């Protein structure tokens, strides 16, 4: 896991291409980034990664980390939510 949050893209409810554009901009100046998502946003994180990989062969995916977090819901109960971290780097770096 990367220590600096400036090289992390947190996936939420924005359109797919917003995250793809952000990833390309960050990868222009950084050697690697991490795409993070949890819950229903995991599918969108995978889609963002696939768009990056299909559009160009300049990037590669590292070891994907999947886990779960325990969060307190609005009604006060604890719920486990799935999470994913996808490291993407420039090829050869």
C-alpha cells in the first residue's frame, strides 16, 4: 500500500471517464498510483483499470489487494464492506 494519498484515486459516484482522466493525469507525473474503492464502487474501479489498460499498453497492474472493513451503519450496527486496492504503474518502472 502506498503511503502518500496524492497518488491514490478513491472511486465514488462520478462518471467513469472522470476517474480515467484523473489517473492518466497522475500517471503523467508519477510512476505509479493506486485505485481504491469499497462496496458498490468496486465494479467501477475495475472498469477504470480496464479502460486504462485497453486504451494503451503503457501501464500495468500490480498485486491487487482485496479485503473488508467494518463500518458502523446509520442505524448503529456494524457491517463488513468489501474493499479493493489496484496498483497501476508505468510499464518498466
